[in-house]
C-alpha cells in the first residue's frame, strides 16, 4: 500500500511541477520578444548598417502582404529591426518614445512602418499597405474556456486612415477581432469588440504602452493563431510591437512539457 501511494505521489508531484494548473499558477503558452532573430544588412534605407533588419519572422510565424506597390524594401509589410537603428533611419519622429514597457531602449522589435515604406517611389499615392503578422499554431489543448490573456508592448502612431486589428482564430476557424484601432488624422478610436469597449485617444497617447486583453477561447479548442494586422495605411506613421506573451491561469487538464494531454487533473486528484 505504501509503495502504491509513493508512486502515486511522485506522479502527482511530477505533473504539478510541469504545469501546476490546479492552483491557478500562470502557464505561459507563448512568449516572443524577437531578440533571437538573426538580423542582416539594410537594403535601401538612408542609414546603412549591418545586423539591424530582417523580414524573416520567428520559426512557424508568417507574414502576408497586400501592397499597392513596392516601396522602401525594408518596410514592404511587417519587418523586424533594431529599435535604435529604426529610430535613427526614420529620423525619430517620436519613435524613440517606445521603450517596450521597461524604460530602456528597445532591442529587436516587430514593425509595420508605412511612413518609411512610402519614402521610396511614393507607393501610398497608388493605394494602401496591408500586412498581417501571424503566430504559428499555439497548442491550447486542455485550456479552460475564456481563461487566456494576451499581453504585448505596443507603439502606435497614426495619421490619416491608418487602421489595425488583433485577431485570434481557433482550430483554423474564422478570425475573431479582439482589438481594433481606427484612425482619422492623428486621433484613434481604440476598440475591444468582444468587450463592447471603445475610447478615443489623441496623438502620442499610444506610442509606448503595454496592452493586455482577454482572449475568448472556446471550450475544446486545440490550437490558436494570433494575428497583428496593419490595414489601409498610406504615407502614415507606424505600429511596433514587442514582448508578446499569452498565458492562462486555468485548465481542464494536465499537460506534459511536450504539450501532450496526460490525464484529467480531477481524475488524478480524486484517486
């Protein structure tokens, strides 16, 4: 009897150490700060440099572009760049205010910059820049419904009709808009459609902030993709993001470190 109980205690302790869902400890489902990306040389920007820029996303992530015409090649849609170089080559224009929530100069940042895109050939005169940055499939098997939170640092400065969205999609289904920003001139209407929340923000109110938003994950969903979209932009300003995390504090099941469903936590606890 003692031997059986000792084995059972070890199994429970092992599962508890791996994920510890039972007591509401935060479980990180995704964490990305882009600093592990290999940066290369500039192509055509005015401040030439090595190891400061790439348009290759993290493994499994994807970028889709719909451009009126090619512009400055570094900014034909979402890209990743050293924050100090980005600020310098774009002649700042308040980009240096983005400190990614910690008061320090940012390192590698994901950037959609239609202002810089338009600096070569003025493609904004022909139409708009639309670009989508999407995560790989995130394993959310066993996660309790409506228990996930997305957090990321954001620098948003609009002009004219620059718009943006953050969407989530579950198991390859339709996209759900969890954040939308609509701009007219330098004023932005910030919306959380799922929460019926809306506020109007003036210029420079969103150039350095940390955004936290609940994710409406449905029961039984196994995978999720999160997408940041820059939309309808011409010769406008920018959107930069960094330090993305998706966490949950609740789950229906115990999940191993490899992401495989191990067993129902309630079944173990009730033995």
